[in-house]
C-alpha cells in the first residue's frame, strides 16, 4: 500500500488515508458516474433497449434504476467526503464502486447484446480500474489510526460468515442439481441465459472476499475494518437492487417464476441489517476534524 505523503486536506492531526498527488481514482470515478448514467438512464426508461425475456428485461431495468439513484449518488457523495479528509468516505467509495462493477457484469452478461454494450462495458472497466487506482492510493495503516475502540468485531464478522455460508449453500444447491439435470437446468429456465453470471461472480470473487473481510476484521488486521465496511456497503445496495429487480421483473411478467415478490421483504430486511452494521463500523471512525 502507498504511504501517505504531503498535507492532509483538512490539516488533521491524524495521518491522511489517501495520497491525492497523481491519483487517478478521482477522474476515473467521475467517468464511472457519467458512464453509469449513460448506461442506466436508457436501460431504465426505454423498454425497447433490452431484447431478452420480459421478466429479465424488468429485472435489468430495476437494477439500472438502483444503480442510477443509489449507486451514483453514493459514489459522488463519497468523493466529496474524501476530499474533505473523511476516512468514513473510503468504505462508501469502495462499496459504491464494487456495486457498480458487480452490476456492470450483470448488464453485460445477463442481457442480450444491444446498443448500450459499450456503455455497460465502460461501467465494468471503469469500476475495476477505479478500485485498483484507489486501492494503491490508500494508506491502510493510516486508516487504522482513525478506528476508535469499541467495534464489535466478532458480531460483524459472524454476520458476514453467515451470509457467506448461506449464500454459498444456496448457489451450490442450484449448481449441483443443474449438473445432474437435463438441459436447461432449473435455474436457467425462463431467463434466456446459457449460464448464470451471479453464480460465476459470487463464488469466484465476492463470497471469498466477504469471508476474508470477516476474518480480517475479527483478527484486528489493519485492513479488516475497511474491507468489512466496504463489503457491507456493497451488500446494502445490492440487497436493495435485488428487491428492485425482483419487483420490476414480476411486474413485467407476473407468470414467470424467475422473479418473485415474496423475496422482496427479505432482501429489504437484509439491506437494513447491513446498513445498521455499516453504521456501527463508520461510527467507530473518528470524524474528519478531531
């Protein structure tokens, strides 16, 4: 990780957590916000853009709406907070970028090719490079000095591990059953897809990341607080996004079993729990001006 150099933007007595000199994360984040707007506005408002089954089109439109109304504002707010020297901005910034990147993959691989392909690809690419650039400009040890005592590390870590175990078990249940069934497996019926990007992303990256975040927080590692906060911010927005995509998918095709209103309350409840735990972690970061 980079070592903080130069002057803290707010002249705080604590060390700065971001090295701003030469940082590409800021312009990349602005470009990400623009690319997301370009990709998501027409996706959400123009029913002629998407070419998949009605239920999947509805799901994609619901996802695009949450990306636009939650992901982008959070990204911009976190940039503003970070420029004012707030360590609390970092998990919000990383979490917003993670959410937009995750759903950039979904727009690319869970919707048929359309005129917004390059915009979707820009969202994914800019999310990736923003995260990489920001990561190399963060002084994790400096961030740790902003963490105040009293964090309930065991509680937050246990929650993350429960989510990982339950989520992994559900995905493996569908996968194993699909490997023994005739084509198409049940989890693909009605989607028009040949494979499920959700399974690919979650099992290869996001669930292992959540598990590592829980372990790092529990062990008190320097990056544990930041990583756990980031994952919880991402989960908070993603749970809202799933509730929206299920609602919109069901509205466009009530007969489809791909989307269901029955799961919406559960995901909204998950969003609330994640937001509460995120708030707990952020409250145990010192404010920008001590």
